[in-house]
C-alpha cells in the first residue's frame, strides 16, 4: 500500500495526473453560446462552371431561399469496418477503410414558395431554361435533357445546369463553419397548397444531389438577393380548367358529309353530339373537335375539312369541362440523377445524367364532389383505358385557347402579365387514383401522371414560373 501511494504521489509530482486533468478539461468552463436551428441560412446560385462553386462578388448572384428549418447535408464517407484475417478477434484500427471520394451528398430543403426561388427550382429539376418569358416548355415527342459535362460553361441565371448551394452557419462573424456545395442538381420538387393551411399558400420541398466534394469555409453573401416577398397562393389562381376525355366508348355516326376547306360537317344525326367532342373520319381535319351544333344533322368543326367528308364519323362520347373547386393541390417532379465517371483528386464526376430512367411528373388534388367531378371516378376505372385529363391553372387566361377548350393547342401561351405567378398546363395525363373523401363536404381525391402525348400538336407541360411582362 505504501509503495502504491508513493507511486501516485510521484505521478502527481511529475505533472502526469495534472496533464490528464487539463486535457480532459474537467475544470474548464462550458461554451455558453447557443444558436437556433433557424439562424442558419441557405443561398443558391448557378455554378461558375459545372462543378465550381460560384465566386461572384459578395454573393451578388445568389438568392436566399425561404426555408422553414435547416437540416445540414449528411456527409457519409465510404467506410469498411470488417474484421481482417490474422489480427485476433477484434478489428484493428489500422485496418479500417474510410474515403470521401466519389460520395454522393443529398439534402432536402422546404419552405414557402416565392417568385425568387420558383424559377431556380423549376429550371433545375426540369433541366430546361425558362428564358426571358419565364415559361418552361416540354415539347411532346421525346423529352430528353442534355447531359452536363464537368467544367462546362455556365452563364448568369442559367439555373438549368448545375447549382451552388451555401449553408451559412451563424457561428461567428466569419461563418467559418459554413458549407459550400457545388455541382448540385434538383432531383425532386413538390409544389403544394392547401386551403386549410396558410390561406392556401404554396410551399415547396426540394431534394438536391451532388458528387462534388463539400467544402467547409466562408463565402460572403452581403450582396445576395434576400428572400423574395411575393408568395404564391392557390386562391389567386382564379382561372382553372379540368378537361376529362373519352370516359365511355366512342360514338360512331354514319353518313358523314362536307366539302373540302369547309368547317361545316353533316352526319346522320347530331342528337348525341356535343360541343367539345373530338371528331375523326375520312377527310376530317387533324385534331378537329365540335365547336357548335347547327341543327339535327349539321355541326361546325374547329378545323377545315381536308377533302370531301364521307363514311362514318367517330366522336369522343364523353367530354366534360370543369372549373374545379380545390381543397388542396400539388405538382411533383421526380428526376433521378446519375453521376458518371471520375476525375480529379476527389473522384468527382465527368458527366451528370438527369431524368434517368424517366422524368416522373404527377399532379394530385382534392376537389369538391359533384356530378361533374364524379367523371374522375369513371375516368379512373375506364375499362378501355382510353380516358385522359387535361388541366390548366393560373392567374390569367392563356392565349390561343380554342373556343370550347376541348384540345389545348401547342401554341398556347400563358398570361403575359406583370402580376403572373405560378401557372401550368398539361395536355394528357392518366389517373393513378380517384376516390371519394369522407370529409364533412364530400370530395374527390385524385392523382394523375402527366404523360407525353407524342403528337406534335400537343405539349407535355407548359409551366409559368413568374411575371412575364
């Protein structure tokens, strides 16, 4: 016992125990600084070149995003902890493998949708520029976004390529605990509004992905654009049109007649023919539909006959145009992204391929149940699987709409007005689901997948992302 005490006294005398107390800081004071999770800020801009973080002066090309709360990206290196042979029965520290090369970083942010962030998010997920008119068009007949090559040039406000995202920490005036991520692309975006929440204000949820190495450090954002003050509201989208086509079997009427270059067409009977029905037959004009009924055997078509009309005429038997009352609505884009190749010291990508294997676009909503919206149930269960829907919503009436609205034409343009916010139109979508909700007021809850109509006279999607004049 005396020998043990002498040894302990010797260790203390030599500073051993004292040094251990200092290293563990058992007697030190705690850091009293505390931050709220909402003190972090997120800024976004186009890359300088693909894969190079934007270095604009004081962040003057960055837009601050409205974010409800910050969840910093999770940095997960490739690691191996497996036991190696010949080293006992506990894995050795030196046998561990850990590398951050070629690692994907993914993060999701959400908040209120505004006109500052909307064009950036929409261009990135759709890989298309909105141009000077702030409209994104996906043409029918084969959407295929171009791949992005490492180091490719990027111009100012060119958000459809790769993005720089800056997570600014509140810790210290230098923000040295902040993170800079280059080469980011939006892989998923949902825009949603509910009349029961925040007066129908739209929110967004966006997921981003990059394989470029995150960098910890400072970037000045003193000249960055602050959160845009203009939010988007479902209640302000006062112009809506939901078109339901071809729910039942087509209607065939004989004795078609009419001269070339005329829009007047005759048939055996117009008793069951209604304005808005699409019509086909020998020498009926392409994409023609019924504009009006003249009498019991005559109607006016939207397109002139290409020659003498004869034989049977086929009409879409059930066409319904609805101005729906929405309880809630959402538009979702999913664009899976693959990073290919490896270059540089950190094995960063050579090529970024987007929308592989597909760009998946869905619209969902809850509308008041009535005799019109009941057609959604019928369209969903349609045994022939020929039914489809078209849809428009926005602040202003689009131009180049047909008189009846049975077919949304390719040359449609959205409201050219300085007050325009979010607007969209699609030409063909199939219902994924449709059911009656059991709320106090009965509703139809539905979801539809937006599809490529293939025909050049249509578009897949036309999206307005802000003021156009």
